[in-house]
């Protein structure tokens, strides 16, 4: 709050009159949009204008309230709230603004506020340049001015949004905050090696099977600074405030890092938007509406690690009550019903007792059989298959590539033949429906069908035809763009080269290599128990390695 010192010729911090006399409240406001008006609209010039007006019209006990950089679409402004507190206390005789838009640009709220001024608190309201004075009565043009004042931020918001949309669609980075792990500004990011190591460690821990809460606990125990504390220490941020615990990681910070596509080297625009120009509330948009531009800055996380982490995040694997976590939890499936196999254990159980059962079994009340398999046995089978696969790749990369590509080509040919057959069948059924439509219409016209029967049949045929048309269009698109994605054998081979030998399975190895494990129901032959297990790998799918004896000639 300010008062005008006539001797010094300027505003100085002021206090309320001690005798309880009421004050004249002069209020000014300037938003970023209003700055386009130039210096004439600045808070300093507004203040000088109001001072001169008060002197010329003999207003006493002048106090000044200011909001610089605040929008007029709402009243969440510190200077305005301070003034309103005094108005509600009955300490204000008049409120004076340069023009009506300074009070606000929301016509409904401004109209209600003016009624409160005059009717509830007996305050005189003056907007000088708009010639508004509540003591003289309000004319019909006041409502028109309020309408135009509201139109201005709405129009400005549309123009700003159009500029942002154009920039975002062209690939310019809209994000102004540099993510943890990088340094720079919105025009260019480079890797911050110290923070990038923490980001990579978080992804590695996730690949090792740890959840966000467990990762946060490890980082806190290790004394790793949180992103906010790190930026403050390095002088990379002036907007954040210090926290009580600089190493106080929580699961939300970890999740935010695990889900940021920017660590792939991508610029991601349109992740959020404002609800409206009147509201500061931020809405998060679905990923389908994001605009992603790859290779705009150095990547911290490689594509395969990113994809695998996102897949693991979809299938969250929580520890059991006993504190154990199944090595294949979320990866093991039933061959008959394709339900997940639940990891079963209890406190004090040994490794021989930990096992998996079909989720659709439900103590013999479900629709599937138990598909019981011990984790120790499943681990041994998967490890043997993985070791054989790695040995085959290391012995002959070209042979492995031919093996996978040939299998993939066969699957694509089968898929292509199936889709062509389905497309032919759908097109044939569409022609049949055209004939049925014609026949039903003729029967209705000849009086052979009642109106009710005709409407029911026609609606049924129309619904079926719409579904067929959509399916035909989908099949044609699939056939045009080529079949399913080709397997990336080269990336799988590169992954194999990371490991010279795998002697035991770890959560990291399982998550890197295994996409799913399909467990079949056991069978007995000559009194012996047999159980088939299919191993489906990331990148290359299911691979059948030739017999060891023929490997040299394969």
C-alpha cells in the first residue's frame, strides 16, 4: 500500500490514518498482454495519472494498490485482495482506476463487484478515462465496455494459442523448464553428466525389478539430491524453493523420470493445456495428442531400455506379503487361457516351495486347470533355453539372423493370407447385405412386411454394414502398409554381446531378454511328469534353436 508525499513529489509506503478516517484507494494493474499498449499503460504511468486526478479533484488520504504482471480474468491478485480487505472493513470511501479494464476483464465478476462496492459497502467507484462514476449513476455503455474488456483477453488468448500451436507443430520446443539430467535453455539442451548418471541408475533399478517406491528409498539412503535440490545447488534454477530434506526422494519424482520421453532425445509438445483463458488450471492431454520430434538433443536412455521399462510399468509387480517377488511375475502366462500365472509363496517357505499357478484356476472354481510349476524348475528351463540361444548367436550370427527372419517371413505370409481371406469374406457379405436391403424394401413396399418388422430388419442390416465397412477399411490399410513390424534381429544380437556368459538369471537379465513365458499343463508319460514351456524373447519373439548336434552345420 502506498501514499503520495506532496513534499517529496512521489509515492512512499503508507499507513492507514490513525483517526479512523476513510481512504481513497487508487488501483492499477498490468498484465503481459497489456504491455503491448506500450509505456502509457505501465503501472508507473497509471499511478502518476491517478495521483494527478486525485489532486485535481481533491480526494484525501490517497492510498495506492498495485498488481504488476497479473491477468484481469480473475481476482486472485495480491494488491487487489489487500484493497478488498480494507473495503470489507469499511475503511475505503472510493476506489479509482484509470480505466474500467484495470479492475478486471471478466464481465460477470466485475458487474457483481461493482454492486458490492456501491450497495454493500457504500464505496464510490470511478473509472476515469471511461467516464464511469457510481456517484453519477451507471449508463448503458458500462455493460458494453465490460463485454469488450472481456473480449480482449479472449481474442489475445486465441492469437497466443495459435502461435504456440504453429510453433509446436513445426518442432520448436514449447517446454521452458529443462528436465533433470540436462542443462541449457529452451533453445538447446546438453547432457548434464552428473544428473544423467542418476537418471540411468533409476532406469537400471527399474529393469532390475524395483518399483518407484523402492527406487526412491535407495536414492534417499544413498544421499542423492532430489532434482529440485540439485538444480538449486548447481544454480540451474531460480524458481524453485529449498526443501526441508534435499535428499527426500518420493515415488512421484521417480515415476516422472521413468515416463519422460525427453530422455530418448525427443522434443515432446502439447502434453498439457490450460482449461481456458480465465483459468490457470492445467489439463494433461492423452498421449495420442502429443507431438513427438525425435533426435532433437542427446539421448540419455536408449530405445530398448525405454520400451522395456514402459512395458514393466504397465505390469506392476508388487512383492507378496512375505516380502518376496517372483522372478517371472507379470511374464508367466497360462498356455490354455493366456491368464497370468500368480506367484505363490508364504513366510518361511523355501525355494522348492515357491511356485506359480494359473490366475483362472482359483482353487478349482475357475475355468482352467492349475498349471502348477515351481519357480526353481521354471528358472532352470528358461536359463537353459537362454544359454542355448546365446551360444547359438555367439557361434553364428548370420545363421541366427536367417533363422529368425525366415520364421518371421512365414508368420507374415500366414497373417497376410488370413487377412486377405477375411477381406474377401467381408466384401462378399457386404454385397449380400445390399441385396437383402433391396429385398426388404420391396417386401415393405408391397405390404409383405409390417412397418415395425421393416424398421427392425433395416436397423440390423445397417448396423452390420457399418461394422463391415469399418473392418474392410482396417484390413485394406493393414495390407497396404505391409504386415506386422519386422523383428529387430540386430538389436537382439547387440544385446547378446553385452553378456559373454549367463550363469544365473537375475531380474535385469530376465527383463532385458524375456517378453513372456508360456507354461503348458503338465502331462504324465510312463509315470514321469512332463511340462512344456515356451520362451518368447524381446525383439525376436519365440526362437527354436536347432539341435546341438547339428549346430555346426546349421
